[in-house]
């Protein structure tokens, strides 16, 4: 994918080869990757990154939560770095590109600058954030959250997985309990390249998603409590069926999202029925609710609608419904100047582009709280991610990396060539 005039471009074949080599670490029979955070497979992936970064001439440091920073010096190395990166931990049934692409697109940017003898005024850094997925340890986006001070280190190190292994123990076991202090050297700018993880770009036959921000999120744990009773002798009108109320609540969540189109999202992802017996009217249902919106006023309106409609539902069916909010991420707009740098890079290189908003959480959402931030999306096949069949076209990955290259250069300022 290419140049416009003499525009600088990366080596797409080299980027693809690197991604395929990483994908061998934790490869699954269905063509995906299982590389859970802070396992030995994660150690192997981290070692691979460190070796590639050092081969590209970078200095590497690791902080106390295991975030890895690869630094390419600038002419004025006292300036804050221009940073890019993502994560290399995966879901249990993950794909080759989620997170991994953003990390090694950064390495490819550095290789390209090396190839052409380009020195930048500001230093560049590529970062691997710890435990972005949250599949083994909570919270999600642990490393970037710790970096910006959202989480206290001591509490994170004490978090345990299902087997009782703590984050601190796991970091020690894989050799990535680093000495660098958390939050050291906040960036001048942060860019993150990523597959879209949705179907919009592919549906519009567009190569580059210029990400203007990320949806806010509110997650809830909901418990509906009715009364268990025998399915035969209990008349319909006298039942307090918790599952009936829960089923209606699923429809309510869906309608709330539809009422806040186009960016409203509403999902019930988990349902646990008690006592889970064929001939017993369910007495209790535990369920999750996930609401998302593009601005905080809209997200608050969705929250208020959920609360009011739950109260009416409980009264109508004679059940108790407890709604407990467990996660809140405010909507996060990205920096207008960096968003424009992404758009300008796509235009300069002749790629189709469109504004999109991220429906998923990314490390960039946390970085945007402490530094100017932007994201670059490229299409993924059928919009599928968090799945072993996740796929992306080499030419799209190359295009996104080229846009990343030019956006970073716009900020870091090339001074020799």
C-alpha cells in the first residue's frame, strides 16, 4: 500500500512477518492465540518484544507493574517522548492482532526511521501495557491504569487469579517485576494503532478509522429476587418469577440503547438462574448490564432510565431488583490536534478515512487523562475480535502503520534524513 509522491512508508512485509512470529507464542489449533497476562507464554511474548526493541537500537526499561518501555533517543532527549503501544496479553480464545498490532506497529515505525537515518527532535517510545484484557487478573487495563495513578500499586500486586496466584507473585515468576517507578516520563503525545474490533470500517469499505474518542461505560451487577415455587401447583397470576422479570429487563436494556442512537449501547452478557431446576419457578437471577454512550449526559440519561424502569418492573411483578454499579468510565474524547494528525496522515498517503468512535476500552482511554492522545483503527474481517478467527488484511495493517509513522513524525519532528 503505498506512497503518494516520495512519502516515507514502512516495510509491510516485515511488519506482517513479525506479527506472525509473535502469534506462534501461545498459538491455538483454530489459528488464534491464548497468551494470558503474566503467564510463561506472556513472558515469552515479552522477551520477543524486548529482543526486537533492542535489535532496533532501543533502550528498554520495565516498571513496577511490568509495563515495558522501549525508547529511541531523540536529538533533545530531555523532551517528553512521543509514545505509541498497546498490549500483547490475549483473551483465552484471542486472535493474532488485538493489541499485538499496536505494539509491533510501533516497533516497525522505529525500524523504518532507522532504515532511513531519520533522527527526531523528541524521543520515541513503544510501550507494552500489562494485563489490558483482564482475563486472568482484574482490573482490566491494569498497567496503563497504574501508570496514570488510577490504581494503587500495592492493591494491584495483591490481586489474585482463580488459582490464588497474585499479580506480584506472577510478575516475579516471569521476571518482569521492574525497577522503574510507575508513571515515569509522561508522554508529549500518545498514539495507539488497533484493529477496529467492529464492522463499521469494513461495511464502509474504508481503510483508516480516525478515532475521535471512546464511549463511556457503566457496568452493573443486578440481582432479581422473587420466590421459588413448584412449577405445577402455582398459578401464573400468583407467581413471583425472577426469570420473567429478568427477561423483561433484557428487553428494557436493549430499548434504552435504541432510544439513544446512534452511539448508545446496551448489553446483558451474563444470566445465572437459581435454583436452575426444570420444574421450579426461578427465585433469583443474577445478571450483568453494560451501558455505553458517547457523552456523559447521554450515559447519565441511560442510567436514570435504567433505574426508573427497574423500579416500575419490580413493582409490577412483585419482585425485588437490586442494581449495583461496578464500573464507570466517562466518555473520553481524544485530542483534536492529534486526531487531525491522524486524518492528515491518511490523506497524505492517499488512504480512505472516516471518523469513528471506539466502542471498546483501550489503554489509550487512560493515557488520554494525562497526555494528548489519539487512536488509529484499521478494519478486521467481519468485525470479529476476541475470537480465534480474528483476522485483518496485511495491506490494512500496513496502511495503519504508515499513518502512525507520519502522525508520530508530525509531533516528534524529524530533523535529519
